[in-house]
């Protein structure tokens, strides 16, 4: 199932519609669809909650490619087979990462799930940026600001590195497209910049477009990509698209090396 970030569908119209719809919305989720085995109940719940789409087949809702998540909120046993299928999907995803999932259940007390993931796998909150038709991820932990600036008005695109003012400080700016040898598809004029800080050094990277944020599972690089400076890992976005995650420290070293080479030429 591919996804649109923070869009959820809900299976169940009683408790699900009354409690979970406002709960999801309070956390910034867009409730795009609701499902009940009875069309009239689904339509009534959708009308009361202002939900655009209804379903009577849970699998039809799950197969939608515009949802980031599906919440199964029904009484015990109402959708037992569906719940088991969901657990199987989680188990397959965890095992694909090299991890394990465990379950311990006690009558009258409930169930306890344990997840074990390898140390080489971690979660990262990423800023997605687009450069030369390609998309990359920058760790949000290294980003202190985003801004828009027109450096072409200060000497033209021939300058590989210049400065821009960020929070009263002059910050060295580099073109991510030029660092990677990609053509910039952004029109002339103001460009979006991601401002990063690494080891006390602040610098800015120009990109073609700031796409948005996404939390993703970060996986390590393997040869030969692990030897490429500026790359930190890989991930797969919610829509199934593979993504290279960039290493800000390596990017700064790459930019400084390029500057020294041009200065020596």
C-alpha cells in the first residue's frame, strides 16, 4: 500500500467514529475514509464527521493507495480475520528488516507484543528535498532553518559558494545539484535553502524544491555506496519509493574539498 502522508482510513463506525476521528484529527491526521459493513451506518458516520469517502468492504479500504495508515477499531471478534492479517503484515515487515516480533497473551489480562530490531536499523525524521528530478532525505536533527534566497542577484550562477544571511549570521551556501553533478530544474530567481549545522559549523544547501517531512526507517549502506561521501543510508518512503538519505557532515566535507580544488586550479 502506497501512502499520502498523515492520511488515515478507519474501519468501524461506533467507537471509531465518535472517539478516534477527533483523536486522529487532533494529532494532525486527515481522516479520508470510514468503513462499515452497513452502507447506511457508514454514510451516517461520514456525514456527521465530515468524511468524504465511505466503504463497506474493509479490504477495499486497505487496498487504497492514498492512505498512510488504516485503523481497525471494532469490538473483539468483529473483524478477527482482518486483525490477524494486519498482524501478519507487521510480522513480515519486521522480519524484512532482520528483526523479530513476539507475542505473549494471558486470558483476562491482555496481550504483550515485543519488537526486536537490529542496531543497524534506526528511525529518522527526514526533510525531503528535490534536486535535478531526484529526491533525497536530510536528517531533521541537523536542520536549523529553511529559507528562500536569490543568490543569482549577487554575481550570477557562476559562483559555486557564496553566503546568505540567516538569523543575523552570514552562512556559506552551496548548491546540492552542483555537488552531485545534477542539472538544477529550478527556474532563475529565489531558491529554497536548507540550513544545517554540523560540529558547530553552519552552512546552507540550495535545492530545487522542499517537498516535506517524513519519518522513515533508516537502513545502512552496503558496498560500493558505503564509500560515497555525503550518503548516510537508504530508506523506502510510504509510497514505496526508495530514497537516499544524505550525510550533512559528508556534504560539507565534499563542498569544502570542491572549493579547495577550484582554488588550487
